[in-house]
């Protein structure tokens, strides 16, 4: 953790919040890890007040758990909420990709292809942080091209826990290059102004994460909390996978 935040006030609180949030989502601070206000204040070079304010914001997002007299820990990933969050994201992004297929300009397509190239380079370099950043920018740019940038803001509100899940998948062999190819398929359909095909490609791209949920949990049991047993994929009739 870097201690270059400025002391006092809302600015320090916001900086602590942003850095802690990024570290928790990237799993640099893993689920279940204990968080000490004193240690964090020392690490960030601030008083305990902005640290406490930042932790309260993270608790509101479900990223930390604050138990009076027991301490604060990074929340485990709520397994039961993940499928619903992915379904909501799919619904919102399908709207965005359909509209972007109709409305995107030539320069916007050029920018989207540049983001895919950035993802490809990050994947080859095994730079997961750069890949994740380019991935986020790609989806945000689709919403922008659709004329509905607020869609991406809504997606960000519902996918906080899904982002932690995604970071668990990035080390899988070939995963980043596969995602890059899926993005290219979405963009190719968009450039052809084929909204239906673009929606299908986006749905397939997001379904991949949903299908991998049970296996990810089996591989990282200590990172999750929630029901186990049969996990039914919403909207996929008759398809069931068994969780840990």
C-alpha cells in the first residue's frame, strides 16, 4: 500500500477508499483478510478517521464486513449473488451493443479495435491489470457508442463482486486471449451493423463466466460464501452444474 495520500478531509478518505477498493477487487487483499484501522492509517499516512470512512463505504458495497468489537475483514464473495449480477449485466449490455451496432461512428470503431489490440498485447505480456483495464474500457466504449454511457455506470454498480470473480479467472491458461477473441467477434458483428449477431456474441462472451462459476468456486473454496449444491444457470433450460 502506498502512503502518498494527502492528510485530512474527504480527499484522504476518497483516496484510501479508491486504493483499498482496487486492491480488494484485484484480490491483492484476498477475501477473509483482516483489516486494521491502525495499520491502514500508518500505511496510507493518514489518521484513522479517513480510513474508517473508507471502510464504511466499502462495507456499503459489500466488500468488507465490520463487526463491532471483533474487527474488520474483507468480505468473501457471495456465491448466490453472482448469477443474478451476471444476468442483470447481460440485459444491460445487450441493449448497449444493439444500439452501438446502429449508431457507432467510424472513429468509435477505430477506438474499439485499438482497445482490443491493447488487450491482446496485455494478454501476451501476462499483464492482468492492464488487461482488466482495457477490458473495462472496451465495454464502457460500447455504451458510449450506443449513446447510453449511463448503462456502463449501472453495470458497474451491480458487478462489484463479479469483478473479483473475473480476477480469479485471468490466470487460467489462454483465458485472456480467448476473451480478446470474444470481444473481436462482438466488434466484427457491430461493424457489419448486425445487432442480432452482436447481441449473440456478447451473450456468449458473458455466458462463459457464468458457466465457469462452479469450477472457480471448487478451485478457491475459501474465497466464497453462500449456498452449495446444484447451481442452475438462469435462462439455460435443463442445464445444471454442481458447485463445490
